[in-house]
């Protein structure tokens, strides 16, 4: 039968990397996503999304609250559904490299918004103004505790013109809980 025990080193190695997930990101932003993994602690699901906005030719939205991504393509990072994330209670973002232009990470009930189009419906900022030198290490979150299904976007934070985003690294954490079948 053999020994089925998982060693501490192996367990640590597996948990450290987490389980890879498919975010179903829009084609306009998927090239900027370095990795996406999930960890589970009891009923809690913790999703970690690592983004490098300079990794692709990410185009600014050309106006405040307009989605950033590849020209004219859907630019939602992910749709926060219960099937994938559980009941989402918090979305948290940490800036690891300041952006080359004023960008915001926002939640919206608009789904499938393309680059250059305003992310209009029911917006909530997770983290704002990632262009300043003091944005490195900034850690903000948005409480999402009303059961609404949101999509996550990188959007222009000001009314300045077009151009590419050449830098900006974010780590995004989505905290959700699975509804138990029976207690």
C-alpha cells in the first residue's frame, strides 16, 4: 500500500505556489497578467493575481474611468463570480512598481468593457493614482460585502491623453468564502 503521508517540505512547496486558475480575462489585458493562483483556508478562498502592466503594449484609456488594455479589446481582468471566487468580501491591491501614468484599479458592475470605453456602472476604487513616486508599497482595499458580481479593471485615473503604460506592477488579492452545503 505504501506511505501516503505528505512530507512537510512537499506540502509547503505545493501550498506556496497555490493552484493555478484561469481568470477568463479579456484579450486586452491578459498579456499583463503574470500569474493567478488560489489558496484555500477552510471555507475561505484567497486568490492572488500578479500583474505587470509594462509586459504588453497596454494602451491608456484616454480619459478618466476608461479601461486600459490592447486597442479596442475587452479589458476586464476577471469577473468575480461565486463559482470561481465564492462570496467575495474584499478586493485588495498592493502597488509593487509605480505606473508610468495615472492609473486606477476599479471594480464595476459593467462586464466585458473594451479599451477606451468608460467603465460606467456602479464603480468602486480599489487603489488609485499609481503614478506618483510615493505609490510604491501602497496597500488599499475595497469592501465588497453586498453580494454584487463585479468585474475588475485597470482604468485611466485622469483626463490626460493617449499613450502606452510602460510600467506598473500590482499584486491583487480577492478574498471570498464558499457557502457550506450543510452545517
